[in-house]
C-alpha cells in the first residue's frame, strides 16, 4: 500500500461569505462542490484598496456577486490572477472582466487537448451498485447546467502572460509567479511575499492529491514542481480547494513519497504479468470514492507513461492516432524477473 499524506477534510465553508484570513487575504468559496472540487472553488482576494483576485471560479452570477460584495468601500478589483485553465477556476473570468475591467494574468493558454477524451476508453460501471448509480444520477440531474462542463478551458488567453519569477504588484502587496507544471502544463502558483504565503491552485491541496491527466498533465513535470517547492521558504499554503496547509515542507515531501509509493504499487501489479489500467485501479484505489476512479486511471496512465520513458515497461494493444499507448493499452514490465 502507498500511504496517503495526512489529508485535512475538515472544511465546511459558508458559500458566498467573505472570510478574513489575514491582513492581506480574504476568501469567498463558490457553491460548486463535487468529487473533484471538494467543497467548492475558493477564490482569494489579495490586498486592500486595489485588489487582486485569484481564480474567479465558476460562471455563476450569485458567486460573482459575492466576490464583488467582499470588497470594502472604495475598493476595486485591479488584477485577475489565474493558476491554470480548468473551468472550475476560470469559467467566471469573462463575466468578472466585464464587471471590473481588470486585466488577467496567467502563464498562457491551455496545452494540448486530444480530440477524444482518453478516459472514454475505460469504464468502472460494473463496480457500482444499482443504488450508487441511482444516487449519482440524481446528483448529476440536480447539478446546475453551468457546473456540468468542468474540464479544460481552451478559450482562456491571459491579457498579460507571466512566467516563473515574474512579479505582480499592487499597493501594499507583492506576488511572485512560481511555474509549477504537472497538473496542467500552464499551472502556476502565486507567492505573496509580505506573508510568505503560497497560493497553490491544484498543485498541492490539503484534501486530496492532484490528478495528472496526459497529454497536458505530466508526471515528470509534476514531481519536478513538487521538488521545486521544497527549495522555497513559504510558511503556509492556500489551495483553491479546501483548508490551508500549515506545514508545507513536510506535506510536500509526503506527496513525493506518496507518488513514489504509487509507482511501486504499479510495478508490483505488473510483476505477475501483462495487465491493464482498468485492472490496476480498483485494487490501488479501493479506499477512494469510485466516482474518482476514472481520474485515478489518468494518474496511473501518467505513471505508466513515465515508466515507459524510463524503459521500465512496454505497451501493446490499442494506440492513438499518433501510435502512442492509450489508457486501454496492455502494459508489461520489462525484465519482470529482476528486482523492481
């Protein structure tokens, strides 16, 4: 088994309410909870007077109203900062820009999106009971239409493209850009220098690990980005989903150890012979909500692609239009008799 980091899921926000987190930080949580967003998208307001907003969240007018209502008298939104282009972070950007006129800042547009979702090739429906299926279908039916399209936002292009080490400033606040590809190729974190606080988006979250979904998500990049955070002196992380992370270095090291443990589990699963991701996931993620197993399949896929690059596995069977292995491929450990 791969031991998970010490997740903190003790987080029950009051939706639409502004919470003062520090002298320079406020937060409003959107009402878009689901298995991927946890209790919803946490939107941070940085500074006083001229304010920066990090990841406006979904395109729900009530939520955007709450962001504007969080401002004090005489305050205005002057910067919109984007950690990455998933719609639970960016769908509300066009409306917030229209309301405020504030420019957007981000690393760049979303990376490559395949014509077909690679995860369409794998299904775990047979593992769900009839009661679970009925419950999930009802939850989906009750979900507002504007929240049913979460995924890559291929429309977003920042007004100001930023890169690693760039600095964005306002009166009394200074934000440094930290490029952390892996979850997506354009993922960045924002470091508030005055408080040694890092806004980590989906790169490091307190409630769960990040999904690494190829081709835009890349495990090699993700592991490098985690190691990069160990070199920094941030004292607190504020992820977009869930509560603060108060012991960042210990927690990030636990993430690295966890990913290495997952790789070891995959290698162990392959030692008994060729197998598929569909067969690997239920055993590796037995303790995880089954609705997340397709996302887990993406992470296993990213691990296998990394092992393929390292020459430790081979793939056979189904391939994509470029001849590359797919989620539905069969994977074989190279020299399975040798120690892993």
